[in-house]
C-alpha cells in the first residue's frame, strides 16, 4: 500500500455513550479502529456532534462526556493517540498508530460562551464546524430557511479560533455564513464533508464558487460518501459516484486540495461498493483507474489532509509554559 489514509469525518464518537467502543465496535458500524488500521488509515477526525434533539441536557456537558470517553479509549488502546499539535503529525506521516482529531460538528457545546472554546481547545478540539443544518448561536445552517450568516458570537468564535490555531469548518454552513467565513479568515479553512453541487444539487453540497474560494485560501475539501449527496436517485449511488465527485472537484481546484470526508456512522447507508472503512483500498484502486497518478491518489487518500493540518495546526507549547497548552 503506497498511501496513508486520512478521513475528515466520522460520527462514531457519539455512539460511545451507548456502551460501544472505538477500537472494535459493533460489526454493523462503518468505522472501527481495528479495521481502519488494517485498511491503511493513519488519521481520523471524530465528530463532537450534539443533536438539537437533546435540548433537555446541556450541550457542553454532553460534549465533555464524549471527550472523556475518548480519553478512556485512547488510554485503553495503544494504537490510538490524540492529534493536538503540528508535531503529532509525525507519527501519522510515519504510519505509526492511529491519530484522532477532535472536531466540533456544530458549535452547540459552546453554549454562547467564548471561554468554553478555550476549554475545549485545552482538551484537544482542533476543528470548529460552526453549525449543523439548523440555526445555533453561531449562525445559520444550510436548512435554516432565513439563510442568514454568522451571528456576532459566530464572528468572535471564528476570530478566536484563528488566534488559537483551530481550523474553521464550513460544511453544513449556510451560503451567507460561508461568505462571512471567507471574508474573515485570512488563512486556510476546510469543508470536512461536502460534495460538488454541479454534480448533485443537494443544499449540503458546494457551488463551484465556494470550492474555488476554499482553494484560494489554500484550504481543503473532504468528499462525503452520503448517497443523497452523490446523486439522484440516491439508492443508485455507488463507488464510482464518489470517484466522480473527487474527479470533478480536483479538475476545478486541483487534486492537492481534495480528500476524504466519509461521514462514516453519520449516515444510515453508504454507496454500493463502500460498506465501511475496510473498503477504502477499493476507492484508491478506482481513483487510479480513473486516471489519477499514484502520487495524486496518495494525496487524495490522506496526504493532502496531512499537509493541510501541517499548515494549520498549532505548534506544541514551549516547555516553559503556554496558556493554551496547559491541560
């Protein structure tokens, strides 16, 4: 295997509260550390998603419980390690172990409080997905009918995330919110799990202009495996549709800005030919058949995401202390 796998979206973390584990969960789960490592994956984003349906429970407490469960899993399985600093990528580049990146999918856990962003940063969260599909304290998601952009709090979060070295993620964000981010973020930002609207006009997909804007910021786009985002009718979606979206985005902005944002365990079903993380080698083979060079395949399967994180993650704090490095 000539490539190192890196995936920018998996929702298995929220299943831990039900008693499952990350290393070897129930067989019907799309992702598990054991089969991910066997498939060549060296780095995996884990989503801290707190459903709006959990209104009875404080979102911050729900997210903190999941962070604690993750720390327990990392302590239990020596292959796992948490990626917090740029220097942590060396292990992924060497193919040693399985690095885990904590990522907000919606800013609900912040509960409108900027100090909670600092707390989650100290606990290892490195990616800030601002919204899910609906409205929250940071802005509007793609399914919010009014279609507004970032709120005042959302703008403060974007600014503070940039200062801390956290990556801003625009997947799920409304078009107006996307514009707000593009105007306010000087450096790279990402769309962790979104596809090309030119191929499938789903509101969760990105327009050509949005894709070009991400590339202009030296950002990164992870192609989503959700059948509804790949084609209509969704039940006919297969591996080749994933390849087509990767090929389209690559032709538009360059393959160096493209990778995998699978949405494993965040969708009810996957396209034909991609039953889970164990099938990622089949995707690599399909990309080569499509005409991508081995170097381009290596980048798309993981190298581009590792390079993006190398440009965006903060450096480890100095031994003499850094206020943001203390845990």
